């Protein structure tokens, strides 16, 4: 059976377990990282030298980098469905949002999420958090513009390209921050929240 | 013909140029960004709302995010060669491409911008030195990987080598302290022997 190593509160682990439930792929998950530790131990580092989560072991095939894991499992279990389009241009278009979630969105959200959720109130730098929030809003404006013309990030249908941005968007709508009115982002996020697998692995975990 | 938008001294544009020339595809490039500007003007923002480079236009597809461009070009024109045909082999390539985005580039940016794109009076040597140490730690991980693999994606040159190549060039060309990473150096020498890398990446630091 597919093994997933990583704590359930990590947005990068959430991408993978959410995907598995969307595609009905059975898996066993082990808590690693954060309060559970283990990610800096030789046993884990021999699988993933970066010491971050998640890592998967798929019958002996070891893979890390959550977006690569999502693509690998999506193709293996979702090929031939709208989730993993046959058309190579449609696939490239959906996939760009995965890279974008890494190159733009993740970095913009980190100071806000870490600042408000993982930093004690007395230690918070609210000016820094506010400036980071403004940059995060600019990134969300890019999503808003795309979603004005497309039902999903992946195109006409929900697909693998929608996975990486979604846990960040959940945080955007649930952190105690100022929010611009992004109607299309909200419509897309509501559609994502209606998915039982997203509810189970992201919403029910909440902000930790 | 495929159109590529972006100034050629951007490491992200270099990735696209390098893969296009490895395959031998024709393209037209337009200078956008940096000293050329235009990346924050309406015509370009219509194509790429991030205002970043590169962007390609290929038939009906407008695509941005440089690693997505490398993956698209490789899978369209070089499946079974630059882009492995088997899903596991491909996933291992993509893992290192993602690693370039999530881990490797973060060490590079403060060092490269600090030393090359800032005036000497504006430099923060302590911040540059700290970032260099972080960056070296990432190279140590790749050096270990390359002790068991000839190339990043395994035993031959693939798309996995492309995003990391321009970052390695900067590592070896910047006036910084460098650890003795034997396997990284061996791989880098192989990369430097490739004409398309020499043409598009080994063009100086600017």
C-alpha cells in the first residue's frame, strides 16, 4: 500500500492525502515533522535529504516534493479522466498553477500564516504581517483574474492543477485578516470546499 | 512559430532558451523585463498577469512559469529523451525541478542580487554570507545525489538538468567561497560541454 510520511497539519501533506481520497487511492499515513519530529533523523533523511514533509513510498518507489507527488499519483490513478487531461496543452496549462503555487503563492502566504498561527501573540510583528498580507492579496488578484474566465485553475473541470493552491486559499479565507472582495476566487473556493475529501483533510484540520 | 517573451539574462528565460536549442526548435524571442521593461504594461500582463518572465505562445497555448515551459516543450518534442516516457522516471525528474523552485533558488537570490544587481554601497555582506551558507547546504544535497547519478534525472541528460544549470553557473562564477563538491563539479563540467548551455547560459553575470 502507498505510504505517506508527514503530519496532517502540513499544507504540503494535505495536497497528497486530499488527492488520494479524490481518486480513491488507499494509503497509510505516518506523522512526521512539526511536533512529531523524526524529519531530522537519519532514517527519514535517507529517504528525503531535505528533511521536509511529505515523502511517499509507493511499493518501493520513493518520491518527495509534494507537487511532483500530486502529478505522479494523478497520472497513475487519474489518467483518462478530466482530473488528468489527455491533451498535453491542457495539462501544461493546469500544471503551471502548481509551479505558481510554489514560486509565488507559498512565499507570499508564509509570513502571514506563520505570524498569526505559529507565533505567540506577544512576539508577532503586525507591521510585517500586514505588508506580507498586501503581497499575498496581489497574488490572489492573479487567481481572481484567471477565475473570471475559467471555472477552475485546471480549466473547465476540477483537476490536478487545482490542488496546490487550495490549502493556501483556505487559509486566506479563514485567517483573521483583511480581505478584498474577490468574487471569482470565492466562487472557486466554495466549489473546492464542497468536495468531501477537501473537507476531511483541510477544513476539518483547521488552522494549526 | 513558437514565441518566447523575456530578456535573455534572466535565469528563468535561459531555461527555456536552453531546452529549445537542445531540441533544435525554431522560435522568436522578444526582450521583455529588466532594462527593457514592458512586463508591467497591459499587452504583456494580458498574457502573464504576474508581470514576470518568461512567457511562451505556442499555437493556442499561452504558458508561463519557466519549469512548466521546460516540461511542456520536453514532453511535446522530446518524449522518451529529455522527458522520460515512464511515469516514475519522469516523476524523479520533476521532483528535482520542483526542488530548484522550493529549495535551491532561495539561497541563490540574495547572493546573486546582492553581488550583481546591487551597487557596492547598497550591499549587505552579512546577509549575503548567510544566504551563501544556506545555498551551499542545498548544493551538498545535490552533490550527494550526483555521487550516485551521472545526471540529475539519472544516467543521462534530461529536462531535470535544465532548471538547475543556470543556478549552477552562477554558483561557479560569483566571487564567493565555494566548498569542494566533487560530484557537482563533475556534473557541471558535463553541462558546460553542451553547446546550447554555453550559448544561452554561459554569457556572464548581469
